[in-house]
C-alpha cells in the first residue's frame, strides 16, 4: 500500500504515465495548480515550491526502487521545477505560458549544471536538474516579459 502511494506521488498523480512526452504531461498539473489555485500569491507559491522540492526528493528516491534510475514516469520533479520557474513571475496567462514553455525547453536541453546534477544520488539527482532548469527558465521568462513589454507594449 505504501509503495503504491509513493509511486502515485512520484508519477505526479499518474500524469507521468501519459505518452508521448511524460515530462511535459507531468508539468501540466503544477502549472494548473499555480495558475488556478495559487494565482500569483508569492507566499503560497514559495511554500508550495519548498514542499514540492522535498516531496520530489523523497518520492523519487523511493520510486527509483520500483521504476529504475530517473525513470521517465517519475514526474514529480517537474512540479518542483515548474514552481521554481514561476517564482516572482507576474501573474498573467501570457507570463505563465511563457514560463511553461521556457521550463520545458530548459528541462530538455539541460544546460550545465543541470546535466551534472542528474548524477547526484537518488531523488536528489532526479529533482536537482529540474530545479536548475527552473532557475534558467525563470531568468529567461523574466527577460522575455521585459522584452515584450518594452518592444511590443505588452
């Protein structure tokens, strides 16, 4: 029973089983939670980010025993990375859409030190590459928002 709970959490409440691109599917619930429930409240978003980080490390570590090293269906790490991406991003559909695509880009590309962080043991490696991708995506989103505002009046 406990193992089923762990895999349920680690797969992002089963979103990680969807194909193709389970990482993209696994990011969607975090984005929806942030957009429809958190709605730009920084205190709540920060708390959810910290909690999702530790839940990701814990459940990913445990789920690797069932699924193997950084298995594709483990997507709770995408949640933590998406929440990092949204920190301090002004709340709007446009800004959050930019953040979503930026996170997916940086999660796939894995610029250093994201790729190196995957080598950490257990759930730390599973989660940290998404945290690094989230930081990159956050910076890219902040830049994109400012460029759009300056040159396109958005």
